[in-house]
C-alpha cells in the first residue's frame, strides 16, 4: 500500500499448522505484522510490529509481541544480501517459568545461477531467556537452499544444521541441554494452479535432533501441504 515516494505500508499475516491424527498433538501458529517499507535504489528496509499466537493440542500455548527489521541490499546484477533482526516478549500460558524474551538474527547471500535457478546460504542465531534458566538457550546455525524453475513449477531443496546450548539444567533431567539439529527438505510450488497469486506447495523432509536431554531427542520424516504467495 503506497503512502509516498519510496514508502509503503506492508501488512502481513501468516499461519503454520502441523496437524496429526490425534488432535492433542496439533501445533498451530498465526502471526500478524504491519510494517513500513522503505525503498531505495539498492536497498529495501522493512521495520515491523506484530503479534503471534501459538496453540498446541487445541489449547492456547504461547503469545508474543514482536518487532522485526528486514533489509535487502542488492549486490550487482545476480546477487543480494538479506539481513533480518527480531525481538519478542514471550508469554507461555501453561508454564510461567518459560516466560522471557526471544532475540533472532540472520544474514544470508542469495545468488542467481541463471534466469531460472539460484542458491542461497544463511547464517542464523537466536537467544531465548526465561524466568527459569533451564528453559533459556542460545543457538546458531547454517541453512543452504537451491531452487530451479521447471515450467510453471518451482522446485527447491534445502539443508540446515544448528547447534543449541541451554543455560542451565532443568531439575527433572539434571543436565544442561546440548544438541545438534539437522534437516533436509525438498518440495515444489505449483504456480500453474495459482489463484489470485496464491499457489499450492508440497514439501517432504527428514529431521534429526540429537540431544543429551531425552525430552528433546527425536528423529522424524515430515510432509507438508500448503499455499504460499511467493517462493
């Protein structure tokens, strides 16, 4: 929504739902943001304010107030630098000991290999505080992505590795959380089936979280079906 030369209001709403046969395990998150986009010759900067709601097992699980800053800087004709910063105040309805703040940061480089394909690499970092230091943690990771246009379909694959370390041990487990998370995904967005710019997508993946705390240790295969307005 343009409001002046080089300025636009950017409202955004997104939702992510992980649904299971047993609804007690359903995990649903909805986020609303309103931002001001500042467009310059080689830069696009979007500061935003928003609120997020998360439900787990059909019950209110967490809410957060957030501020974000996204910056895209053009690097020549085939590449761009992307930077994102975020800060949120989290309120857990079921466990006040988890209440605290969440800080996130990422920086990445995207490069077009041709008019129909490209790759990107992104470094990520996060810091979560909590009333109980057993729930507080810091994490850092690397994400790789590749994509290619095939007719009216966008094919893509990604891989990620992340290290997480807890501040202190939870009383129930007696040791500080340390873990490695890895995942690999592949999928497709079917733009030929788009309606008003909204296109369906499908994605499959594998996740492994190797943790010294049994509560966080798991491996699983995933499949996702959804819609998106852009890739």
